[in-house]
């Protein structure tokens, strides 16, 4: 995947997904995060990606 060819919205979706996953495990929120949360976040980002594709 060539990141320079993606439009602005897709770059924002990718950046938000990566930052969210890093913050989920790096910051102590007082809650135990696990891989299921990452999967749900990925599914949400993927659905948003498809919605952006339809615009």
C-alpha cells in the first residue's frame, strides 16, 4: 500500500487506528485491554474505510 497515494480521509483513518491501538496499551486507563478490543477497533476502522470509499 502506497501511503502517498491515499486520500486525506484514509490517512486520517489509518493514523487514528494506529494511535488508538498504541494509546490503548501504553496509557494506564485502569482497565485491562486485550486483543478483542483491537479487533473491534479494526472492524470499525474498516467499515469507516468502506464508507469513505462510497463517498
